[in-house]
RNA sequence: AGGCGCGUAGCUCAGAUGGCAGAGCGCCGCCCUUACAAGGCGGAGGUCGGCGGUUCGAGUCCGCCCGUGCCUACCA
């Protein structure tokens, strides 16, 4: 007997969100058993989580909690992504709002600002994840820019470089003139736009006429160095080899190789020109168009850049210099028109590439960049094989096709970015011999040299540093784990080998006093350190591996953020160190992510994973849908249609949020979300709570001791046990197939429609039973009955809570802890219910289902007759097969159909109205004010329906082909169904006649 | 331009292996029946986008079309 009162999701959830983290429930210490490991797709530190993250986290948590309850040692690694451009963009905008320009601030100062921002975002996200109840192991939290991870990135870069898989070169890339960086092909968003196609006449040099070219970008004509036609194009065959005078350009232009280029340009033939497009003649601007770049290369054409990094016209643009590309376009078109060289302008739909971050139209731009040869068989073949052979499994399956398609058409990946926030490429160019040096800490023997190298490469200390600076830094709290020092963190995540032996505070002190003794350094030419006696600072010296020069210049570019993300599933476990974690927990078992980053991330993890670890990074890849708003629009801040998960958690609770997301997650389908959905499942949580409240209110304190004195189970007990058992089976099956929606629906259906609607109602018969006499035997019997009802309620409810726990962790925890059977620190540490074939009671199941039908049919009649629920009425019945059942379940029918009495009669009582359910026919005495019309129309509708069904069955059975060809079983089934319908029709007809007479 | 997905009740969506169309929300009616009005009980509502084909039988399999969403792509 205890009352848990009304459901207050905030109270419950806030309590456990904190408690679970404090008690470190989800940190596995002993990893000797069967493991289940997952790495979270690290959220970007760009702000806070959106609904997509909430979905992602929820689905992973459902699986992780389920696996944990199945007895596995679940390790779920959380973390964050530094998210290069995205984060830089966010901080840049914040500064702009304060009127600060990033370029004025300079790299170092700007990075400081970013490091100030990151913890703000990270804490917000952490808090959100905790509120969602995710069971990650916070002790393992990682950041893609933390010390260990950065080291892994450098290691990976070096390996790839040494294997010849990374190269540097001058190529055409997509350039964002706003973010001032190159982007990979994937970061280009193509958008269809209504543009214009300009037809421009280029006069032939000999004055014999002109050739007309068509272009969408007239401003690039200033950089034209040829006109190309298809070699087989009869219209232009005679012109090939001739030259044209480039209009407007009356000056010499400077090509990228420094040579001067005349505005007289050749007409060349190239098969890549499509004769059917435009005029069939195309202007060639090798420095500003990808195809022209290729053609320029093959034909040895000069490359003339006419724009700078801001997409402004440069010195090659003569009078147009300094104009923005679009202004230049306008001016150039005007000029051409004046000169009569603009033949016509057509409207033209075409795709333009935009920056995926800032949506600026990108400029094809020739520049020197770093590339990763992902198309190399050493990388690609494995990545294809592991998916083809099913070692990695996509769910839903069709994504593997998309993955493979993309893999087949791989192009080299531009991995360098001209931004500041990210992993600086670990390359130092020699100013003397020009050698490209790639350094990692492997190049140094002593641990402290390694350490200091890493600090420098990370930009954690400046080129010149004092020992105090280094010591302070190493003794300061780690960015990721404030309870550790930076040095601890290094030891833990990066210097596995040296763990607790060589690296400690004492040796650190010794290192600085002995090894970095200024006198020793000044006299020791080969020292790694240079001492500056004036400033009392040290410099860590790198020497060119080829010529030994100390004059090295570090590459200023940083790596594409996805380069580091690609190492995530093994980097988090300490790779490249051969840690125990790596051996035990890698490959991971599951990756849950959205389809929008299959190419960006999933594919690259597979490529890097198989390349570096010779193993797959994960076994199952569950691809979930994208969250959209109720109109099917992508949620975005600019559209203002975002639903903030924290708002929902506040208003409806994390449990409701999670359950909603789970039940809406049908495989491979986008989720349209409106706030209304959450409300419905909050009601579900409330329903569950109230069921718990009811049970607790009705449990006797001494129940657990009295269990042996309980009466044997009744059919409804066996029925609900069977129903629960079937639900257990279905939920486990659904989860094993990642059918979240199916699992959630089964739970909802069972809890609400079976347990609450029927079983609890049935149980009240025994719980509320009062002895009719003073007979002590009867009292004893009633008590025994009550015990058995309580026991079943408790047992079924307890199992149900465990079954539901992965979906709604908070409320299930709270209710479970309130049960007298609670015996564990947390419900999440108990076992997940499993199907038990012994607990299927078909006989009882059938009986109770039939009784439900009978009760419903009585309720239906009552409702049609407008008899209020509170009025207990007398009912009379006739029945054949159902008779014994009705007698057996008399109390149930009386109670749930709210009857005063139910008596068997031989004939329909006079002046009565009738209803039926199969052979069970029942009668209510008609009163003066009874409403028959509703009933008559109800029966009429029913009759029509039955007759319609009969017709289709009769037609089918009179079809010879059906009888001949359909399976015997099917024919039989149809016949039986028809017989049943016939009986029903007769009954309805009879009842209708009665009603009409009574009218 | 290719590829993928979707079109079923007013809305959001379920409907292995073809065999009497389902749920939630919304709507209508009656009820504060001592777990729950965030509730109970009862009910209405659908030519399964269109056309053709395979089949005894098609929401389900095949073809075409229409609508819609997304991904990929160097048509200047």
C-alpha cells in the first residue's frame, strides 16, 4: 500500500539523469565477457543538439541498454567533433557580430577564441545527452582534437604519405570565396538555378567572320585561352587551327607559370566538346572551369587566372580589375552588347555549386592542395570488399548499394583546408633543399621530446616556450576530462607504452632541470633545443630529414575535418598504440547514423579502418531517417522550424521524446515531426505511471511473504502472461532487426490495450472482493485470490518495465525502484525478459479473447441504447457453445459490462431489445424512453456489411477456377467464413425484426 | 541527365512470402464507474495516385504514366 502520487516527469528525469552519471553505471571495468561496443557519431561543437542528434542518441541508447540487459559488456564511447569549417564559421560569425574580423585577429588569437567557445558548446551538448538518458561511458569521452587523437591523425597522415597515397599538387578545386578555403567534392551542394546562357561572338583573327560561343559565365572570358569544337563537327571543321581575337581584352595577361598571354587564341578540336550544346563551340578558360582545366592540360594551353581568392577580378581583368565576379559579369555583358558581339541571351536552368556551410556560390579555382588517393586499390578494394562480402552490413540493406555505387566512382579526396581550426598538416618544408618533411613523434626517441613535439604540432605551445609554460600546461586540467591533467590524459590516451613509468611529474621536473639545462644546450650543437638567453625561452628544433637544415616552415593548411573523423572508431580506443581497448573493443558492433553522412563519414571510416587496422571498423551500420518538420521540410535555424529537443524534454519529458522518436522510426523513411506527437506519448508515460500507481496502491505490504498462500492462477492471469510473453518475443525480435517502430508499437499496444484496458480491470474483481458472509473459509479464499491477483500484477508489471526500459529509461527506473521486488541499483542492470515457450497458455488465451468480445458486444448495445455506464442493468442471455464460458466468467462480465445480473433464459423476454456476439445472444428489457433508432441503423449497417462480404465469398466459391486452382486450405477457409457470415446475417435479421416491432 | 524512395481514413503512418483494408492523432456520442478526464466506453470515416498486365484472386508482383521528396553529375 503506497501511493506514488501523480506523474511528474521533470522530477523523475532530473533525478536519474544526474544519478546515473554520478554512479558511473555505464562504465565497464571488467571486459572479460562478451562485449558490445559502439562509438557515438561525435556531435559537432557548433552549438547544441538538434532533433536529429536526439534521434541518433535515442536509437543507440535503446540498443545499448537492450544489449546491456542481455548480459553483454556494453561500451558506448561518447565524444565530440571539432568540425573544422563549421566551428570556425560559427565563431567567425560571433566575432563579426562584435565587429571583429578574423583576418585582423590572426591565427593564434582566433584559435584562442575558438578554444573558448568549444567548452560552451560541449557542455551544452553533454547536458543534453544526459537529459536524454543516454548510457554512454563518460570516462571514455574523446574529442577529435584532443592530444591523443591529434597524434593519431598525424600518424595516419604520415603512413599514407609514405605509402604514396597522399600527394600535393596544383589542381582545380571548389573554392569558397567567403570561407577562403578549398572544399572537397562532397562539400559542394548542387542547386538548380535559373541562369542565362550568353551567346558571344569571337571575331576570327583574319577578319573573315566570327565564331559564336555560348557561356553561362561571361566574366571568365577574360581568362580564355582557346575556343574548342568537336573534331567531327562539320560546321567548324574548316575553322580548327585558325585563331580568334578575344573581345574586350586589349592587354597581355599573365599566366600562372608567369608567361605572357596574347588575347589572340586558337580554335582547337576536342572530343569532350558536345556539338549539340549551345553553338557547339565552347570558350576554354583553363583556370576557371573543371572541364576547361582538363582540356587546357591536354592541349598545353596557358592558364590565366582572372579572379583572386575572394572571387574578385584581378590584374588580368584589365579595366574590370577589382570588380566582384557578378558585377564584372554585368559590365562585360554590357560592353559586349555595345560592341554588337552579344548575339543573344537565353534563359537556362543549370546546377550551381554552393558551399555546404555558408551557401556561397563556389568558384572553380586552381590552387595547390593535398589529396588522398582514395581510388587506389590499397584503399578502395578493401572498402568495397568488406561490404560486398557482408562483413559490414547496412540496415536498411539498400544503402549498401548506394555505398558501393559511390565507391566505384571515387575521385581523389582533397584533404587540405585553408582554414585555421583543425589538425594542422604535420608537414614541414625545408627552406634550403625544398624537401617535404612529415614528422610525428615517432621521429624522437625520448618521451619528453615526443611530448613537446606533440604540443608544438598541436599549437598548444608557441615555437618559443619556457619550461614553466610547458609544466603549467601539462599540469593543467585536460580539456576533455577536467579531472585529469593534460599529462594524465597523454599517458592514458596517447602514451600507452609509457604509462605510469617514464612519464610523471617528477621526471618532468628532472627533464626540465637536467636535460634542458641552458648551459648544456648552448654547448651541445646537436641538442633538440635552442636556448634563448635573453628571453629565457627554448625552441624545439626539427631538422630536415634530407639536408639537416633547421630552417623548416610548417604547412599552414589544416586537414579536412572528416580526415580525423575517419579514424574515430579506432582512434577513440588509443590507436595507433596497440592498447587493450583496441584489442578488446574493436571492431565495434554497431554504428548508428544518418544517410546524409554515408559518404562523408561512413565510407571514409571503412576506408581508413580497413587500411590501418586490417579490420572492419564496425559490423552493423544502422542508417536512420532525417527529421523533418510537419510539412516535410528539413529543419534549419534559418527556416525557424526547428524543434529543440530540450524544449520537448522540458515540456513532455525525455521518455516521451525517446518513445516518440522510436515509434516514428520506420526504416528508411523520413520522420515528419510535429509537437503534437510528443503529447500523445507523454500520455502513454502517464498511463504507465498510473498503472504502477494502481498496482502499488493495491499491493499488500506482506505480499512477498504471502505468495505461497495465493490461489492458483485464473485464466485471465494465464492470458496476460501469454500476452506478455508474446510481446517479449516480438520486441526482442524487432530489436534484433532494428525495427524500433515495431518494438515500440508492440509495447504500447500491450501496455495500454491489454494490460491496462483489460487485465487491470479484471484484477479489480479479486482485489476489491468482499466476503459475503462471516465464513472464515470464504475470507481465506478471498484473501488467497487477492494474493494471486497481486502476484500476477506485480510479476507482469515488473517484467513489462524491464521490457520497456530501453525506450523509456527514466519512468521505468522510478517505477521499478518503487516495487517491492527491486533488488538492484538500477533496472538497467537487470536482465532483459526473454520469451519462454512454457508460458504460452493457448486455452486461457482463447477463452479470455472470447470473453472480451462478449463484453464489448454488451457495451456496444448499452452505448447504442444510451444507457449510462454508471447504471447497472439486468441482462438475460441465451447461448450454446459460449454457455459454459459465460458461466465461468460471470464475475468478469458483470464487472466489466457493468451489469447487475446476467441470467440465462429459454426465450427472449417480452419487450426486450437484443444484441449478440456469435452464439451469445442477450437481452435488455426495453424501457419507455429507450432509443431504438441508433440501434436499428447500427444493425442495418452491419447487415449490409455482412451481405457485401457474403457476396464476394459466394462469387469466389462459384468461380470454378478458384475451386480448381486455389489451395484446398484457402477454399475451406472461404467456405467456413461464408457459413459464419450466414449465421450472423440470420441473427441480425432476426434482431432487426424484433427491434422494428418494438418501435 | 542518371539513381533511390514515397503516394493507403481529415493528418502522420503500419500493412513478410498475393487470400474479408489497420493503428495513433483528430472527429462524433455517452460518461468524473474509487490507477489515470493526460482518462473510460462506444462509433463514423478509405474507388489503397492513374492506366494496363500476370493471376482463380493484386494495396501487395510486372510495365507505363502522373504527382512528390532526396541523392549523385565537369552539359559550357
